[in-house]
């Protein structure tokens, strides 16, 4: 078996060492030796984007979508493929080198999504980018390992009750929060409830085209009626496709 070759390294936001490695056609990103993402396992990220974008397709155009976490570009690519041409997508990535890798070594993996004219890159913490007065039709959080963060303590704040309440305030009417997680998380479900969301939890394959094997968890959440929304759009949208847990 071919050995892993380190292509680059940088400092992760939490202080660890983030490395980009390659072996044959496979790429991985690790933090202090822990695998954070792999080019072999991206089916769940694609499901996150596809399900969320389809769920807000009836919202008034043009749609605004925020992707939190660039990763290897698979979430962004799936969102672009599911959205109309007049949509706007902002991808927030806190590590500049990850953006650089996606323009170089990783570009071809997801079909160079950063070259799409609908995309704006914000090299900032997604928690800051969320606070856009125009609001969002969909906010997709594919950050760290999900609510059970491993690389950055500040990510715990993003998934806290206070952080979720802040996120909810910047969802437009009919907007949706989609959260990727490496595993189920009952505590996070309770936080969603307390933060004013109703939601569905989905188990989806980690690999594209597989129905068995490793599974990841997706949380699809909408603000309950009567909660605050951005002034830019308060009109009602089409009925959600999901049955929601309160």
C-alpha cells in the first residue's frame, strides 16, 4: 500500500496541527493525527446540502444560502447543484489554507465549486458571517465533527442554546438550519427545542451511493412560528416537506 504523503500543514484554530495528506487518488485532512475529513467519505455532506436546498426551494427568489465550513468542497458543490442560477451562496471558512487547498490540490474533487460566480468566500468564523441583516434561506453547518466539536472549543458556542438562538434570528421566513454531525446527539436535539426550533433528525450514509456502512447524522431545523426573523423577508413560504419534532 502506498504511504501517505504530507502536502501541506498549518495551525488549526484550536492550536493543533492541521495537515493535508494524499495517497493515490485519496486526500485527507487531519488535526493532530485525527482524521477530520476524507475525499472517500462525502455522501452525508452532499445529503446535507441537497436536502436543505430542496426544502427551501419554494422560498421567494433569489435564495441566499450560507455554508459554514468549506472542507473539501463537497457540501458547497451539492448546494450549487441544487440551487437556481440566481441564488447567492456564501461559504465561511476560518482557515485560509483550506481555501487555498480548495483552489489547488483539492479543486478537482468537487468540480472546482469556488469558481462558480454565485459563490462568495468569507475567511471568517461562520458565527460572525451568520449575522447578516439580509438573512438566510438556509444555513448549513458542516463545521468540525458537528455538535461534538473536537478541533475548536469555540465551536461549542455555535451549537449552544445561545448560539442556536442567534442563528435562528437570521433565518428568513421558511428558512432552514441544516447541521451535519458525525453521530446522533440527543443533547443537541434538546438544545434545538430550547432555542425555538422544530426539527427532524436523519441518518444518512457517509459514502455516496451506499445504503449500508458508516452513517452520519443530519439535523434539519426550522424556527417555530412566532420567533424573530430578519426584516428583509417575513413573507410566508411554501409548507415544509418534513414532519417536525417540537
